[in-house]
C-alpha cells in the first residue's frame, strides 16, 4: 500500500500549491527510502533500509538520458517554438478580425468566429496558453462591447483555446504516443475527426443559445462592418491561406509519410519564421524572445517528466501498479467497467493536476491493463486525449481559466468564467461518450 499512500500524499501537497516537478521528485525519494526500510526491517538495520531505498535511484541518470535522447519528444520544443512565433506575428488578431466581419451579422457570430479561430490556432500552433490569451485580449472586449453574455463569451474563449489539446499538432498526442509506444502520426490522423466534431458541437451550442436567449449573443449591425461582403471574403482568405498552407505542410508531410513528427515540427518552425517575415513582423528580437519562451516551457515540461519518472519508478517498485491492475481487472463489466473507471479517474484528477503528470504517472499503469483486456491502444489513447482536454477547463486549477482571468477586464469575475466553461465541459464529455460508444462514426478501425 506504500505506492497508493504515496500517490495521495503527493496529490495533497499539490493541492497546497507546491511545485509539481519538485513535489513528485521529493515524494518519490522519501517514499523510496520508506519502501527500502520496509523491505529490510525487521531482519536488517535502519541504515541498510535507507541504503536500499537510495540505491533504488541508481538508474535515474539512465532514465533521464533516455528521455533526453527520445526523438519523439524533440517535437515538443519545436512545435512550441512554432506556436510562439506565430503568436507574436499577430496571427490570431488577423484571423479574429477577418472571421468577425464574415460572421458578425449572424446572432452569435462573434462567438462562432472565436471557435473557428481557435481551431485554426490549434492546427497551426497547438499552444493553449497563447491561444487563450490572444483571444482573450482581442475577442473578449469586442464581445462585451456588443453586450454578449459574460458566461457565454468567457466559456467560448476558454473552450476554443483548448482545442489545441486534441487537434494536431498536439503536445498531448506526442506525449501519449511516447507512453503508448504508438506512432504519433497515426494518433494525429485519428484525432482530426474528434477535433472537428467538437468544433461542430461548440458552434451548434452557440447557435442554439443565441436563438433561444435573444440577448445572449446579439448580431453586429451591418454598418459596423468594414467594406462590402466581397472585400470581407477576400480579406478573410488573405488571413486564412498562409496559416492553412503551414498546416498542410506540417500535417500533410506526416500523413503522407514524407516526414516524421519531429521533422515536420522543424518544418513548422521554419514556416512560422517565413510567415513572420511575410507579415513584416520578423526581427532578431522576435526570434530571441520566442526561443527563450520555448526554453522556459520545455524546461517546465521535462522537469515534470523527470519528477514523474522518479515517482512512477517508486510506484512500480512498491507494487502499486500490480495492486491497481488487480483491482481494474476485477471490475464488473470487464472492458466497459475498466473504461468507465479509468475515464472517470482521469477526469477527476484533471481538476487537481496537469495533463503531463496524469500522462506519465496514471496512464503507464492503465496501458498494460488496456492491452491485456484487448482494447485498441490508439482508440484508447485518443479517448484519453479527449478526456485530458477537460483538465484545462475544470476549476479550480484549469489553466485556461487562469490565462483568461489574467487578461480579462475587471468587470469579468472569476465566477463568470467558471460558470461559462460548464456547458463546454459537458459538450466535451458528450463527444467523448459518442467516441466511446460509436467509434465507427469517427472513422475508427480496430486492429485485428
């Protein structure tokens, strides 16, 4: 039971606000020593037990080295760099202005524009924080100006910003590809339809909300739009085509087998620099700032990964994985019982800890069980990715909520944001259930 106690102890420390990477690292060392003492006593001495616990970490340098040499993980900093460069070129601003003019005359049009721009940013950057902040700065004031319901406006921005977690190129899918030992390109392909279905559900919800609640999302008067309809369409195409070309280059090269995800991420980084020059935003300062921010984010990701690696090593050493496996296999309903409990557990943990910790601590325990009961690993991986997306929206620790609150006007309260994301969390759960029970509608083909 040491491993199980260790897990809940770490969860408690995280709830008090301790840094994630250091919490997992420190807890693993303490409980590793406790496990060593428990193994030696009562026949051995206390010092022998401490030595056994410390020696458990002798292989940690090799584990860290293998992480650093993982070519799949190299795609993470490259995609982050691509996203930050595009964010600094004001791509979101151009897309939002163009889409806003196209759909402004429709009731709920600004919110629909935000969702579509969120999908474009997801496919071209994949950086949730940058997407939410950009749309919060640009789109939220406009929606509030035209008397949009605060909950609808904030919920739409948070939900649209998190589309980067499921629409490729997604850092979540890269990490899950590493954990599941499945080709990242295959996961990218299988995630496109669920991502588009989620976008469709968001838009339908906004239209229904705007139709039945007349003042929730009013249309922009025609005289507020710039230029005639033809000029609006041309301007929108000018804004859309460059990032669309980049998306085709990055994802198309993976799907056609021309490049690996890491190679396509490098192409994306170069393409982002070219677009910054095309938009006349390219400067040496921009590249330096993007590189520095990339290093910060990447260092955070890999620090958490190292801490999670130490944690999972002690968890396995104490037999915690065997205990969980026996419990999961003994659930009623076999496959369906396992699916329900694993999805429910991931959803609840998403309220408190980040997707990276869940991916490297919880998922490795679930993967062998899923394979043992005959679940298709790629189907299960996409299922988990869709579930992990909610961790960015669920209070109290949803990152999208913090990002938006940081840039929202003073009259937007935290409770408005919390209430605003609830319908979108329910929509995500609905699409997840559809994916579980009707996988054929999402183009899923199971391995024989």
